[in-house]
C-alpha cells in the first residue's frame, strides 16, 4: 500500500502493562500520502491461551493434541462501518494526512492469567488493527501487551507467614572401585519458600568435600516446569475426547557459587555467589488458565573435578507469587471506578483526531457492544 506512510498502534504514556479491570488506552496512527477509499478501520482485542503438540514417532501415526481458551475477544470500529456490515455499505474516503484514532478498552476484572510463552503453548494478549480497502487485501498491524495478576489477601498472608523449607541433603562418593575416596555431602536451604519477581533467593548451606577430587563450582538454577493439557477427538464410531499432558522444563535463572578443594568445606554466602534473583516470570500455577500449569524448583548442583557426580544435587520446590505492586508504582492503578453492579466490560472510543486534514473526517461511530466471531491468522 504505497499510499500508506505509517500504520501503527501506540499506547498512551508508552504503557503496555496492565492489571485486570484497567483500561487499555492508546491510539491507532494512519498516515496517508494521498486520500484513499476504505470500508473500515478496526481494532481487535484478543486474550487467549493455546496448547498444541504432536504425539507419535511418524507422520502416519502422529496425533495432534490441542486446547484453546479465550478470555476476551472484542472488536472496535474506529472509522467507517463495522466489519460484519462492510460488505453492504459504501466505502468512505479517508483524506491525506496523519490520522489519530484514540481507543479505550476495559479489561475484564477477573479470570485473566499472566502472559506465558512455552515450548508447547502460550498465553497472549494481542491488539490487531486492520484497514479494509475495497478490492484490496487486508492490511493488519499487531502488537502485544501484558496483563499482571493482582495480588489477593491470601497471597499476602502466604508471604507474611513464609518460612525456610527443611534442610535438603545429598551425598555421593566419587571415583571408581580402585580409588579410595570419601563422600561429598551437600546441604541446601533457601531462606524462604515463596518469592516474587525481583526478589533474591538467598541460598544457605554447605559442601563438605571428603573426597580425593576438587569441587570446582556449585551451580544454582531456578527451574520452571510447565505442564500442558491437550485434547484429541478420536475418530472411532463412538467418538470421545482424549486428554493428554506433556511436560517441559526450562532453566529461567542460574548462578555460579564458589567451589572447594578436596578435604575442605564450603559454607554458602552471598559474597560467594549464593544468591539468585528471580527474573520477570509468571507466578506458580498460572491461575485462571486451565490448560497450562506452572511449577518452580531450586536445583543446586556441585560440579566435581572429572565430572564424577551427576547424581549429587538437591531439588527444592519453591513458589513464585505475583508482582509486589502495580508496574506504575501507584497506590491506586489507573482504572475507572467500578460499576455499581457486576456487568460486562465497558468499551469506549473517542472521536478520531486528525492532523494535516484535507477534508472533514467523521468521528468514529458509536460502538456496537456485540461480540464478533472473528478468526485472525496468527492468534
């Protein structure tokens, strides 16, 4: 579309992180070198999770397991006619110049999991802008945004009452039968059992090396275990849905701790590297998503000279909670006052704001609150 100089989705105040119930605010920019005829400018808000993987050794016996959850799906008409009416109405003229179409969209107040990207599935929140021209293909632009889980009273109580887990021990004796060697003993205890993104896991413990090899280093890893739940509809006479799970592990953060020589001991401390900062990751359980489960654990693994000990490690379950506070660092997140009674989310749009106009452009029409059953590629 050579006449289109710019087509972009921009968030107000460069903010693309929100909490449930907040308004997603921004504008769509359409900059034209010359006037064009269009049927509509549409904006689709879509929150969805999807799981999919292939099971089987060959293409002939391969089975696809798949599940989808939709949390919201709503389209706004910023200019022209609504999508389902575009085949009936006439095209409107959008003059040359830079056109700015503001939008507001209120997220549902509950039931939104945190975004997640995994090996066999995801949770995503997408905005898709579309320009529809007569006798032309769609021109679309996509951008993503983040929805953070709100901290509830129960999670706050968990953090107040959290305490260190039990001391975890592991022992191995390196070497072979012809080499006499004493054991290497590992004892590990993190300072808490529950953490938030940005918190530091302080690792307490010791390595007692009575062997005849050096402990070159100790590695601490924060491991994410994702469990995906997929469905497959059988083609038998009496069809039924088969549900299968698939697990994927990923190291999301790791640090190296000092080692110790043979016959010596090492006591973990922060100055020796025994501290691991929790990165920005989704909370445990991935609340409100029924097709993806998340767990976390702290693995501590000593490395012995000659790579003798693959079995010397500790695995301690830990819990990751939601973010400590809203990303805007404000006591009250910027959202509208709640309605007097529960009801559907509120969707509003402002008038189109035009710069460098060459003709009068109508404001965006009033929003129709019906939900459109649209399927967009890539969502």
